[in-house]
C-alpha cells in the first residue's frame, strides 16, 4: 500500500480525479480525519472537507508508478 496527499479543491478536479482513478482495478481509499471513503465514489468525496489536502491510500503491489503518474496533477508535494 502507498499513501500520498492529494488536493481536490474544485468540482472539476473531483470529476477529473474520479474519471482518472476508475481506469484502474485497484482499491483506493481517501482518508480525512476519522473518515475513510472509497475514492471512486464521487458522492463520498463530496462528503469530505475538500479545503485541505486528503490522504489517498493506493492498495496495489504492482503498477503503483503508473497510478502515481496518472494522479500527478492532484498530488501535493
């Protein structure tokens, strides 16, 4: 499992993020405080506080580099 921080501070970013992440067969969780939601759920994402960066857990052993390359526009350095 790999964890990165992402920023989804606009509606367009959330829609693009969900479109990008659904291309992969891996499981993804977004963690904000004590809440953990499925990162492929657009309704779940909108239930989180999007004003701050959110932790993204990528549940994959292989192909993590490809996922990170796709998600680069959302990753907080």
